[in-house]
């Protein structure tokens, strides 16, 4: 198995697990860690795409890593604003 294969298989499996974690909606912490896993998946896709000269996949995951980092920020780093009842 080549480095490209390892990157792409890790990216695929971790992306599936991350998607499942986010879709379960078990709370901010689990969702946030799902986004962390999405970030690692994007890094693996970017690496595999770069090594195999797959520009569309590289472009997609450069965008997705930004979205996933925002998810990490939103669910694990940012403090929730106080809820105001009305």
C-alpha cells in the first residue's frame, strides 16, 4: 500500500466516522470532536490529492478544512452566548 493509498483510506474512514458523530447530535462536545476528525480527514485528503495531482479533490478539501476549522471553533473553543428568554 502506498502513502497515497494510506492517506486516502484514512481520509475516507475518518470522514465517515466524523459524519456519523456530527449527525448523532449528542451535544456540543461530541459534535466538536467530530469536526476535529473532519479536519484530520481534510488534511489526509489534501495530502493524497497533492501527491496524486488531483486538483479538484485538493481544491474541495482546502475549502472544507476551513469550514471544519470553523466547526471546531464553534463547538469546542467559542463560549456559547447566554440564552435570553423572551
